[in-house]
C-alpha cells in the first residue's frame, strides 16, 4: 500500500504562527513551570509560543503521554499499527509511511473488494472445472479405457485366431507328413518282406539242388538254376532313404517362430550371467578382472601358459559355463568394435592350427553372428550369409532353445530378430566370442 511519511501528512508537522485557541493549553502540564524556568526539556507534543520549532528530543511512547492517551488517529504502514498523531511528530514514526485511519481503512476495504472479486473469479473457475472439465475427463477416461479394452480384446482375438489357424495348419501338415512316412515305411516293409521270402525260397531251392541232385540232373536243370540265381541277384541291398524319416522342417512356421522369439525376448527377465574361460583365450586377447570383457591387443604381448584348451591361431574365446538343456540367452556389448564374432560352439571345437576346424562359423561345431567393418554376416559350417541391416547394432543377443533346437541372434536394443538357425544339439554348448578390434563385453 502506498503512503507518505507521517511527518508530511500529520497536521501538527506544519509550523504554527497563531496562538493556541482559547481553552487550549500552550503546553502540557508537565512542561508548565514558572516563567523563565524549565526543569526539563519540553515533550514532543508541547507547542509553547516561545518555541520556534518542535523540540528535537525523542518522543515518549503514546502511553507515556497523559494528554494524548488513546488519541490514535493515524496508521503507520511501516510498522503496521495505529499511532498517535502527536507521538508521530517527531517520534520514531515521523519518517515512516502512513496515513489517516479512515484512508487506511478505505484502502484496506478496496483491497478486500479486489480479493473478493478474485476469489469470486477463482470460485467460478473451480466450479466450471469441477462441473465441466472433470466431468468431461471422467467420461473421457471411461471412453478411453473402454476403447483400450476393446483394442486389447480385438488384437488378442486376432492373434488367437491366427495362432489357432496356424496350429491347425501345422498339425495337419505334421499328420500328413507322418502318414506319408508311415506309408513309405509300410510299403518298404511289405516289399522287403516279400523280397526276404523270395531270397529264402531261392536259397532253399539252390541248397536242395546242390545237395540232393546228382550230376546229370544238375546239368539238365542248369538254365533253371541260373534263372533263379539271377532273380536273387535282382533283389538289391536295402538302402536307407529320407522318405523313411520324418521331416522336421514341415513343423517350421515363420509366424510361430517370430511369435515365440518375440515373446521369449520380451518375457525373459534376465540374461545368463556368463564368464569367459581364461584358459581358452588367444594370446592376442586380454581379459578383464570380471571375466566378461575381451580386449584385442595388436601385439601378442600376453604371456599365457600353453594348454590344450587355448586357441592357437584365431582370436577366439569360449564361455566358462555350458548348457545342455533349457532356454538360455546372453547379451554382448559390441558398440566399440568393428571386427568381432558372437555366438555359440560345442566344447569339442578344435583349438590348435589355422584350419577352418578351429575358426568360428566355418565348421559344424559353431554358429556365429559377425561384423567386419560395415559387413554383417551369419555363419555355420562354412556357409556364410550376408545380412542387410538397417542399423548398426550395439547389443547382440543370443538365444538358444536347446531342447527345441533353435538359435536366435537379435538386436537387444530394438528387440528385433537378426537371424535364426534350426538344428539338433548333440553336445553341451558354450558362448563363443572373437574380437580383432577394440573390445566387446558380456553384459548382464
């Protein structure tokens, strides 16, 4: 609130040239003394005619003034209290901002009116927010929740229908394949049983001919004997055929494989806590204390003791842990390297020599995803396939379903499948890694 110094607005602050009105004492009783004698300095409220200005001494509190007690006609904004006009001149409030009680009260009433108007506007805003906005929000929440439920039900029904149709199709394919193979087996069984009986009959005939006929009869039946022998020779040795084996690839479904892989990648909470086996390290590799990070060293300065498990030529290493059942996944951070391999291998993988037998991805004992500069490939048994990736993966995930015979390489950041293999595992498997630039690390 605005105001002016009390010394400027208080009437008693103006110089008085006129004598006091009749009946008004020239001085307060405490200042009245015999003429020419003053026992003490006059108080601040004393306006004696012989004084040219108000005394400069500090004014006492209002309550100490017996004449002006209770005459609080002014309001000091600085101290926020009512003050006596006479005490304000030239008392402690003389330089403070202030005004009359009436003006101060009027200003306060005006301010309260402004506050009430603002409160009224705020109240109207709250009422409108409660009546309209919150009501609309509630209706919107109900509508959105209902739409979300319908969307979930619709999509799950769609997926369920597709899965049921795929299930029915696959079961029919499997049934047809089984019947076809069983029919082939039955046909082969019938044929070979008949052939077996023919061979038995021919053998018995030839044995009887050999043991029971004399020379003359044997020579007379020479043609017949040769015909029966040729008939026996016409029955060839039985040979195994793929037609007699159930074709597992008939049960492979791209849709089912992708659904399974996506669900497995999303639902498996933790990856395997794997470590690298120090005994398998090539001499150009350095292993961290955690046994999870492999760093390539250009000069072979690592002095590792020679052992049968150590890779001699290729910069490879195998995981310490092995698996021979269940579903397993691990992730490798490859963001710092432009030359690496990530995958899995049997523990029987050869370690010595520079041949493909000990090179990851170039034999039947290893499956890897690899990068060299900007080229990405997957490899198994010497069969390399170049991949056209849309982005450079930073985390490579490896998922292995040992019992189901499934190997999955995926981009762990994007949760996107890179490539998959189907096989039948026959030995325990280990994580396999190779690096020829900077470092890679197993992350958990």
